[in-house]
C-alpha cells in the first residue's frame, strides 16, 4: 500500500450533516465491492442477502459518522480497499487514494443493521427487470417458517438490541397465499414481542390484504410503485398492475396512517428529473413517503434490464444528491418526514441518501 497517496479527508466522527460525507456515501453506495486485506477477519457474521441492491452477495455494513452503507466484499478484487492502519483504525481507499478514514464495520442483524429484516421467499412469479431476488439460484431459498423466524429473532436479540422487525417477499403461490403467509409471521412476532415495531413490504391486490396485515399487527407498510412513469413501469414490471398499486397506496394511508406508508421509486431507467418530481408530488399528496433509489445494475439483473430498457447509465452522485434534496423539499411541503418510518429501508438507510436523516 505504499503507492497510496495521503490526502486531506474530513474528520467523519462529527454527528452533523456534512456534504463531503454525503457525497462519499453516494459514491460508496453506487460503487463496486470492497476488497478486504488478505487474512482480515470480519468480527461478526457476514450478511448474505436475498433482497435489495446487495442480493446475491456477501456484504458488510460500514459506518462513517452518521452515515452507513452496505457493501459487497471480496478478498480478490474491488473498487475500494479496506486498509487496517497501525493503530487498528480502518480506512477505505479508492484507486490508491485515501477515500474515508476512520470507518467502522457494524453488525448486520438480519439483512441490515439495527433491525431484523426477513425475505420470506426470494422466489417470485413475476419478473420485474431490475429485481435480483427471483434470479438468484435455488440454494438461496431458505425456509422461513414461523418457528424459524421466531428462533432467528430470539438468536439476534441475544446478541444485539433492536426494536424493529420487517418482512418482504416475492410472490409465490399467488398474491393471496403470499400475503397470508406474511400476515401469519407478523401475527407470530406480534404475539411473542408485543412492543416491537413491524414493517411489511408485500405485493397486495386488494384492500382486504391491507386489513389482514394491519390486523395481524403490522405498523408500517411499503407498497412499491417501482419507477417514475407508467411507460417505464409497463416495460420493467410487465406483470404488475400500476393502477392498482396507486389504489392500494391510498387505501393503505387510511388503514396504516400518514407517515406509516412508503413506496420505493427507482430512478435511472431514462426518466427525467421532472418525472421523479411529479411522482414524488403525487405520492406525498396522498400521504405516502416516497423512497427514492438509484438503479443498481449488476451481473444478476443486467441482461433483463438491457432486454427491457436497452443500455442504461449509472446515476451520478450529483443526480442522487439533487434528487434527495428535492425529495426532502417535497416531503417537507406535505409535512412528511422519513423519521416517522422506523422499519425497512428508510430506517436502515444503507442504500440511499435519506432525507431528514442523511441530508
Ligand atoms: S414483484 Fe417484482 S420487485 Fe417484487 S419480488 Fe417479484 S419480481 Fe421482485
Ligand atoms: S436500505 Fe433497504 S435494501 Fe438496502 S440494505 Fe437496508 S433494508 Fe436492505
């Protein structure tokens, strides 16, 4: 590592919004894997996710100041290098230059730091072009019975303190059966841990699904609109019903309450910034928190994305930050705040610049 150039890097221990660190979070979260030094041992269990941008990879969570990201790791190659300094301090280097000094590896409880987030079944009958989950190998399918989920939560609580549990799932055996399976798990967790906050991310097709999940004990719900425009949706989510997702979002606000309903909007499919502003405005207008996410293209989803959308460019850090600022402005105008959401992605914050928390 003697070719590595020292450069001025801001102290990232201060718990304050620091635009240099926000930019680094954008670069790090969109960049490639972190290469670990030979023989370096992660001080806790490595996460292997089946959902989200890290699906299919071994990942660790990295904290720097108030920010955190989840990164794929490798001992062979990477865009970033983890370096252990003489005093044991961890730093990240990029292209031979010091990128972040004083980073910390933090435990992933289940899928993400600070909460137990379960993917009940990564298989899916649908085929959204960006989604890695249904394109993972059969060996990624793990049994998530009630007993197993409760056992895993118990195990995690014996090691870490946390107060939220979340569930996502691909659609397997039809929407009704998938929602019923999720509701059963929510009911079991609610029974065993009455004080825990529970978030759910299902695909629902009727209001009765929403009521079932709410009655089972879910506090928050995420119903994903997936992208900014109808035209893109038709190409990347050919099996889903966007009109019904909008209807379900409106109904969910009535059932779960403002501030407890979120919706992922992925950008980077060729939409304009105005398209993203418009969809955020409409979501906030009905009381739904928009969760913006830059599209990640990887070896698992590249082919399906190219088939439906052609070649796509990775979003720049400038666009990511500008859209997060706009997201905050639109939400503030509608008196919405990501801090009311205490489960799933907005609470985790590892993959996106989250307004009111990061910026
Ligand atoms: S509905 Fe689409 S986004 Fe959700 S798990 Fe299935 S393929 Fe993935
Ligand atoms: S932000 Fe969401 S997808 Fe990313 S690691 Fe956290 S919970 Fe998973």
